[in-house]
């Protein structure tokens, strides 16, 4: 299975309450999963990394052979691609976790930057995790009556 995922991390205040979200699509573009994770107190950058970690882990559990991830965090994308050094120790540990998971699951992996306006579904999921202070799983990133 080839998957595409849009991920986002969000933080109310920086640092503050944080969450992350991911929308997974199959080869036809159909949503196969939409997930939110509440992270508690943290920074926006750690929320972005946790979004990627959870995305990679979920794709691996789904049996993905290939995963293409889109994120609106230039820092995250460029650190994972090796274009930026990871200077902060807490981010370096999260970076190592991402690399380890990709290696363990053994799928082909690619990450690309996408402008914020093209990442609204994942943003809504991350914000929903903060608002509800809970993890949520489903197929609809924006259920009726629940605005982001």
C-alpha cells in the first residue's frame, strides 16, 4: 500500500497546550484514516515532530510500502531531509526516533513542504486534539458541527 499523509502540529501559546494530526490517503486519494493526538504541554516544533512520529508509526502499522508526507513546517521538513542541522537536543532525540521508525518499518519515505493553506485538514485535527484534550480517530477530519 502506498500512502500519502498530511501532518500538522499545533500549540496554543508557545509553549502551551499542544496536539498533532494526520490525514492518510491511499493511491486513489481516498481518506483511509484521520487521527488527532493530544500531547499536553509543549512547543510547536515538538508538536510537529510528534505528528511525524505518529504518522510514520501509523503508516507502518497499516503496512505501507511507501509513505509520502506533506507538512507546513519548513523546519521539520528541512531537518528530516538533512538540509538543516538539528541543533536543539530535545528535537535531535525526536529526529532520531523518526529515522529509527522509518528504518524499522522499511518503507520508502519522502517528506515535502506544503503551504499552510494546503494543510488545513491536518491543522483542524491538531487543533481538535487540543480543544478536546483527547486522541481521536476516524475517517472525517472535519465532522459536521465541529469547526476547527
